[in-house]
């Protein structure tokens, strides 16, 4: 991985941890916290970590079929498929999450979806596209953090 991509991933993570705040009491119920623990402040000084996620996409795919899917459903599926090395499915789910988050002006989830698309792009060797996704995510996170 190039130094530029590594730096963009690190910057995205640092900005995300300074912006995304979730009530720790409900964090374990949040699929984003289970799959992206650093975005929810884990590990914390108390050493508490979320439980390991199930990597089965079936229940979430069923939620899509039933029309009960949310942005978090698609983000979680994107992550699960990325973990399973099913990069096309991962990209499709992250793209859907990005569309939904954009329509609802949900900036934190836009940034998470863009970072996920960056990770998928790195995994398939498209570092130029990955850098574009990470820069967009960083731009959103900067707006959330500094209001610019």
C-alpha cells in the first residue's frame, strides 16, 4: 500500500474518532460500533470492547427484501462482504449506503460509506480511486469537526 493511501486511511480514522460520538450504553446495539469499533471509541480506557460481530449477511439481506433496511444495514453489509473478500457486493452495498445517506443529508454515514468504498478500492488494487474516496470522507469529516 502506498504511503499516500496509508496516510489518508489514518487521517480518516483520526477525524472520524473525533467526530462520531455514540452513547456507550447503546453502542453495543449499533452495528457500526460492532464492525468499526474505533468509530465508537473502542477500545476505551476501561478495556470494554464490543462483542464480535456475526459475519452472516443473510439477516441483513432479508431486511432489504422486507423493505426494512436502513443506511446502517447497507454499511454493515458493505463491511461484511469486504471481510468475506466479496468486493463487488461490498462496493454495491457501500454505494447504496452512500446514496441513502446523501439523500437524507446524513454526513457521518456519508463519510463512513466513502471510507468503506476506499477500503474496497484498496483491496482491489485501485489506489487512485481509493485516494479519491478517502479525500471525500476526510472533507466531510472536516466539515463536521471544524464546521468548514
